[in-house]
C-alpha cells in the first residue's frame, strides 16, 4: 500500500510504502491493541476507509522513527489528508485471488471490473513518490518512498 499524508497546514506531505506482510508480531500486537481489532480485521478496515483504522496506520508509520510517540499524539487529520492506495502489483494479486475464489461469474465480473479501474490509476511501486524521509531502516517494512528511491539512486542493495 502507498500511504500519503498531506496536511492542510502547509507541512510537507509524507509518503510511505506499507507492506502488511512484513510487520513483526510484536508491532502487529501494538496495532491490534490501538485499533481494538485483530490484524486481518484492521487491515480490511484500513482498505475500506475506516477512520480509526487509518489513524492507527498513520500512528504506526509516524512512530517508526519516533518510537516513543503516543497514539494520542497522532494528528487529528481531515479525511482528505490521508490517502491509502494499492499498488498495481497488489491489485494484480487481488485479481488472481478473486479468480481462484470460486465466486459466481457475475460477482467475479463486477469485482474484476472495479479492480481493473483501480489498476488504471494505481501507483507503480517502483516509481518515485516524493515525501519526507522518516526512516531508512532496513528492518522497517514501512520505509518512506523517498528513502527507498534515494537508496536505489545511490546503489544500496538493502531491500524492504
């Protein structure tokens, strides 16, 4: 997922790539505690636009370089200030899962049509998205996009 926080107060936008498959269990437990939901439910709520789930996601991303950051210190953002998008690769994976799910053909057709529309607008994970560098940690599955791009430009072999 590509997560972008664009505060209206004029502060610089921040963009991260978030891969939920690469989060340590201890961190996932912290997220579950703050969200009040189990991991899978929380991920689904983030994707569906649930504001509490998205605020927990923003807290997680902002607290990586600031481990002592409290959830209560997460900005009270306007709904339009936080954008969560799937990459084209993630949407392709969803499409494959839908095709293998054994759903009725009419339902599959509707879902695939929506995914295809989203894919046309989806960011490519390899393209540069500018944002404030928050973390360059190789252990982080949620490094900022500009940090990843900068590392690629400098020939780093580190991967997220």
